[in-house]
């Protein structure tokens, strides 16, 4: 009887062995699944933390960049900058503005992912809020720098208008001065124009420069002579006239002592000693030669 009971117990244990083995397999599968989930969760948490830290570093770098730009704008006289330099400053600020907008978007996306995750700890929330405030501060600073540049640009335009106006006035003054100088020079040249003629008695009569008659004194025909027969000259540069004759007589009125007639290699030479005195009474010199 005892043997039968022992045999029955052995059969029951053998029947339970497959069941225990199945339970162990299930437990192993469940544990592996749990481990995978924990691993994925940890990886996600680390990735989110890394993204947050990377964004934090970017924003910190941006803050440094903006501080440097702020130092440049506030320390310099923007009106004294060259157009190229002002353009470069404006482009730099525009680039920073674009970077701020990009960081805002990245932070918003990260915050959205974190809010849907169980890994969004109180410390991460605090970090996100801190980054938001930093970006707001950067935005305010950039807005202020932009206004300063705009104000400088307006002032520069005003100054440019003034400079253009002054340049126009200055140009007009220069033109008027130049015209006045040209007119003065023209008048001075006209005042220093003189005419001279050297000819025989016959030649001078033929051109109605002198008039002679029997028992009459030789007379100069004032205003009636042919001016085209005269040589035009400048009182300031006419010093000597080669007469090419052994005999010469000055027929027009010129003060004694203001000129001399001397012997030259080819004949008489008229030398004007004192031009202002010589041309005092007439701008026409008439010399009769034989």
C-alpha cells in the first residue's frame, strides 16, 4: 500500500516538471523585456539630457557673443564707422537674431518631448526655465542693439544729406570762384592787349595808319587805320621788337624814357624799358622805318 502511494507521488512530481520549466522560461522572457525597456528609457533619458546640455552650451556661447557685440556697439562711435563696418555690424546682429530664433525653437521642441516623458525631472524643468530667461535676455539686448544701429543709420543719413548739401554749396562756390577767376583773367588779358606795326612811310599810308601831304606834318589816323595790319601782343611779355632797319622812328605817343632804340645785329631794336609807362597813352605802337 505504501509503495502505491509513493509511486503516485513520483508520477505527480514528474508531471509538474514541464510546468515548472515553462514558468522559468516565461520569467526569463519577462525579465529580458523589462531590461530592454529600462535600457531604452535610460538611453532616452541620457539623450534628452545631452540635448538639454548641448542647448545650454549653445545659449551660453550666444550670450558671450552678444556681450561682445554689445561691447563693440556701446564702446564705439557708430557715426564714425565706415559704411562697410556698419554693414558688417548690422549683418552680425542679424545673424545673432536668427540664431536666437533657432534656439527658441529647439528649446520648445525639447520641452515638448520632455513633457511627454517620465524623465522630465524637477531639475530639468528648472534648467529649461533658466534657458528661456536667458534667451529672453538675449532677445532684449539684440533689440536694443538693433535700435542703436537704426538710430545711428538715421543720423548717418542726416549727416550725409548735410554733407551733400554742403558739397553742393561748396561746388557752387568753387564754380563761381573759378568763373570769377576766369573772368578776371580774361579782363586782365584784354587790358594787357597791345598792337604794333612796323612799316615804311608808303606802307603806313596805304593802310591808312598815317596821313601826309605837301608841307603838312605827318598825322596818325586815329581809329581809321586798318587794325588787321597790326600785330597783336601782350604788354606783359613784349619787351623787344626787331625793326630790321638802320633807321626807325616811333610815330605813336609814348613817354620819353619808357623805351630806347638801339643797334642790333639786323638793324634797330626797340626795347621797352617801362611797360606800364610806355603804354600809358595808347595801346598802339607805330614805328616808321626806312
